[in-house]
């Protein structure tokens, strides 16, 4: 497997991981009875990191067919 493909797959895994982690933490912290602002802010930061990974994926050079 080439290095480009490996790095692209790892970047996609980081995007999916941070997105799932951030959404799960946001939903559970919003549904909790004593809402914790710090946890909500942390989950929004995780979603921001997944957004940065998505932008990095979309800005990768593409093959011309």
C-alpha cells in the first residue's frame, strides 16, 4: 500500500473518530440532568477537529482521469 493511500485512510479514520466521539459526547451531555458547560464545549472542540480533518481530506490533490 502506498504512503499516500495510507495517510488518506488514516486521515479519514481521524475524521470519523472525532466526529463520532464529539457527537456522542455532545448528545450525552445535553441529555444529562445537570448540564456541564465544560463537557459541551469540549465536544464542540472535538467536532471542530473533525471539521479540520474533513477540510484536509477535501483539499487533497485528486487524480485527473
